[in-house]
């Protein structure tokens, strides 16, 4: 009798959970954005008989239901906790945590992609930059500092650097690998913290031939909390947040940012972007194909062209001490062939290619 009651209770609980989730998914409105995953969620697919026959409509619905499933974040967190703490697996979908620092494995080294990156740099040089003062530098991802030591797979960084130094022509190399450390990066994000890279900005300015340094300037440190970086949502665990730091002074606050594509003006920092889907967009409005920072307080007429990824958005303000104008180019969003339509390369300019290892290892995104 007791066994029958137990079976009935289990059956009722199972059916309640099954139909409860079904009803909840039907009644609750769809979400537009997942802040934890920092992406737009899928909307209900439009019906198409052609896609139905091909089977694509059912696949689209499956992806839609996965995106909009009730308690999605909680279930992702449960899965991550179980993998890491109950089954003692070393990672969850290539994300792993060392001393509270969230990392994501990047493996293996894609030699062809590195060669393609070098080819792209050479292409830009030959087309626009001959006879200019040109350097390139590589920002290591966090795996460089923790992966091997703790038994995780990581790319061959020495080979990456060797390929770039071998294949990139007529450019000086600025080595940042051992001037940075894991503490210079956010715990929940892939990026470096701006207050930790003043010495890096000094090194870059020196290697480009400047006599003015970022460390000569006083800064006011601003902190915004809580900052949940790109890796936080991927880890799917409740971990301590970072504080997003940005450095200000009169020179930076008076600098003017011009977006060549949107033809709009703005400031170096946009604090109202904090708390959006990507809080790192606080720096120079985030992903922009071509922007120019003009420094009215400059004591020089020197100009810098910075070919960069998202890391460049936070170091560029620290380089203003050495330049009257800094133009930032993101080749992920702008074709190389049209650069001459927007930038006057006839002027005397310093040039720096600054890319992190994750971009170089996936360089086919560079246009």
C-alpha cells in the first residue's frame, strides 16, 4: 500500500512539473535579451511551407524553445554546478575557474589563421602605410597566465609570436606578454582593467618614439559596480562581480570623439552604457568601425592610427598624452579597401596594430 502511494505521489509530482513547465512556457511572454549571455534571444519563427518541407522550420522552433525556455538561466547554472562541483570535471563548455577568475580555453593554435593575420597587416601596410612609423603588438588572453600551470589546454603562444614576427614585414614588434599579469584582467571578463595598464600605455608611447608618457598625468579613478563581464554568463554560476574602472582627467573629459560612419560626436566615456548588454561599451561606445579622438589639450600635432579590437577602446584614452589625434580602426567591421576614403594617409602619422590573441587565432573576421 505504501509503495502504491509513493508511486502515485511520484507520478503526480512528475506530471505537475511536466505540465507546469508547459503552461509556464505558453503563458510567460518571450524575452528579448539575455543579459547573462549578452545576446539577443530568438523570436518565434515565421511559418514557411518551404522551410517546413526542408525541415528547417522545426530546427528553428527547437532553437527558439531553447532560448525562451522558462528558468533557462537557473537550469544552465545547475548544469554548470553539477559538472564542476559534483562530477569534478575541469571545465563547462570550455569555461573554467581558477581562484575566482573565469577563463575560457582557446585551443589549438590555428597556424593558418595567424598567417592570415600577418598577411592582413602586410596588406594594409603596402596599401597605405609605407614610410610611416609602424609597430604591431599582441595582447595575450588570460589563458597564457593560468592554463598550462593548472592543466588546461592552451595554444602555443611562442609559435604564435614567432609566426607573426616572421611574417609581418617592415614593422617593429612591441612585446607585452611579460609586462602583463593575470591580475591586470577582470575576473569575469576577457579584457584588461584600464587602471592596471598605465605602464603598458607608457611602453607603447615609448616604443612609438614619444617623449610624453601616460604616467605623467594624474587620473581620477571611477568604479562602477556590479560589472558582469563576457565570461560571467558563459560560466552560468553565481560568482562575485567585478567593478568596472575608468580613469578620467580634464584632458580626457575635453577630448572629442567623432564616428566617421554615423557622423556623430560623443565623449570618450559613456557611463550610461553601464548595465546594458555589454557594459564595456562605456569605452568609446563599444564596437565601432572607425572613430577619431581629438585632443584639444595636446602640446603636439602628432597623430596615431590604431588598428585595434575591443582592447584598444580602453588603452586609447591613456595614449592621448602623446597625440593630438588618435584614429581607431576596427577591421572586423571595415573593409581594408575603403580606408583611404575616410583617412588621409598623406600626413605624418604613427601607426600601431594592437590585437589580442583570440582575434589573431580567428583572424578571418578581419576584412
